[in-house]
C-alpha cells in the first residue's frame, strides 16, 4: 500500500485536555507540528488529581510557539462542567472555531475493593468520564453547525481487568459506551468519534504506590524508549484527521505497535423450545464457541443478528 501524502491540519483547531505532560503533551505537539492551532489544557495536578500547577500547560504552549506554531493555554480542571464550556469558548474566542477534541485528561488512584471508596470513584469519574462528557458536549453544537468534527476519547486496556484500580477501569469502560453511542449519533453529521487505548509509560505520581504499567520483565532502557508517549500520538493524529476512515472504533497504540480492539459476539446456542438451566449448562461449549463470531456496528446491528430467528 502506498503511503498517503503528508497529513496536515492547516486551518483546523484542536483542543487537547491533560496536555501539559505525557501523552497529552505528545498529542498537542504533533498536531501543532502538522499545522493545527491548539488549545493546551492542563490543571497541573498530580497523577492522583491533587494540587495544581499552571506551568505544564504554559510550557507546552511556549514549546509550540517557539517551533512556529499557534497555541493557547488553559489551566482549568475539566472535572468541573463550567470549566469544560469555558475551555471550548476559549478555542472559539482565540481561533474562531473548533474541529478536534482530544479527551486525554486523567488521574489514577490505586485502591483495592472495598477500600476504594466514594471519593475515589467520584473524583476518577469527574476527570475521566464527566470531563470527557462535558468537554465534548460543549464542542458538539459547533461541530453540528459546521458539519464537521473529530472526537477522541482515551480508554484503557485496564478495562480488561485491573484488580486494584477499579475506579479507573470503571471509568474507562464507561467511556467505551460513550464513544460507541456518540459515534452512531455523530456519523451522519460528519462528526467521527473514536477511542484510543494507549500503551505507554506516563509520568510517575508523587504519591502513587503502584507502577503505571505492568510488565513481565524489568524495564530496561531500550524497552522504556519503546514505551515513549510520542509513539501513541500518530494514531491519535490519524483519528483526528479529516481523512479518518473509521467511526466508533477502539484503536490500541504504543511500543511501536498499532491494532484494533473490537467487541465480538459469538453465534451462540439457539433453543428450539423453552430453555432450562440444565440446557444452558449442557450447551455451554456452543454458547462460548468463538467460531463465526461477529463484530456489531451498533445496538441495532447486534439486535438484528441476535434476534434474526424472530424475523417475520
């Protein structure tokens, strides 16, 4: 396959949350280097959402401007709804439009169950889920008016099972539902919504008691280099581009590998009468047999397949 021409963002305005460090910084720098005007949002707190520091966002803006790009800083907490609306208003005020929202801001509070309490859950949901919800909602009318928009949500393979960071995994799982449903709503309006599941080493927390990544081997320098945050950003940029070919998908990126994460359903077992508990147990292998699985595009797509035997 021939490589496409340079993918540029000239004339586009991108908003990147959590862009003062780590993944968000890498995303903002790449988009700016490709011509996008960028609103760099970062509250500047610790990895666990404690404290604030205006320095990181301003430093990234200075870096972009020094390289000849255009950017402005926003140091508000996206865990507060009003801040999300003001964040989008900043993009409109400074650059006249908004085309791309990269929802990257996040925190991590390690705790086992049931020690993970209401505060642990709510603060995590505030930043990951509500911050994504409110920022995207604030941008949505502008996307609808111009008939164009790109939204990136940040999910995590931690959703596959993370025993001692339940609030984080819960929030990321919720964002998959958000991404899939919003994609169905936005697609007909040329508003594409996709998710990125990064695989990278992010900044250490001052107070976290757990590592950012679980590995099966010591993290030697070569492995650490392969896990740099910037290796995730090319996928984020492609999903942000006008030529993005997908909607409602989850892409995994990092360590120089890029892949698709999909939700598949088996054909299962179809009862020819009133099913019993014993029959469910007796057909367990057939229910779980992955041969012939399908990847539904939406709820309606799944329903038409799952209940096809009821048609007519």
